[in-house]
C-alpha cells in the first residue's frame, strides 16, 4: 500500500510539474503577443520553476526512502548481534 501511495504521489508531481511548465510557457507567449517583454521571463521561468519544484519533491521522497532502508538495515544488524 505504501508503494502505491508513493507512486501515485510521484505521478501527481509529474502532472502538476508539467502543467506548471505548460501554463508558464503559454502565459509567456500571451504576454509577448500583448507586447510585454516580461513574457520572456515567464517562458524561461515557468519550466525552470517546475523543474526546481519537482526536484525538491523527488529529493524529499528519496530521503524518506533512504531513511526507511537505513532503519531496516540497522534493525537487521541489531537482531543479528543479539
């Protein structure tokens, strides 16, 4: 069940990250069409923000997984030592 929740969360992160990047690019082009050069910042910043956000979430997931694996390994070592 735990793996299902984590995989589902990862899927949601991919979808939301893709939407953030897509909306940023679309809004950037919309701003450029209206003559606002800040649209270039949106075109560059939207995908960059999505990448950074997704990276932080995936790092947090990896840290939690590594912590769980480390705890399991320590429990095995402790059981073997007694």
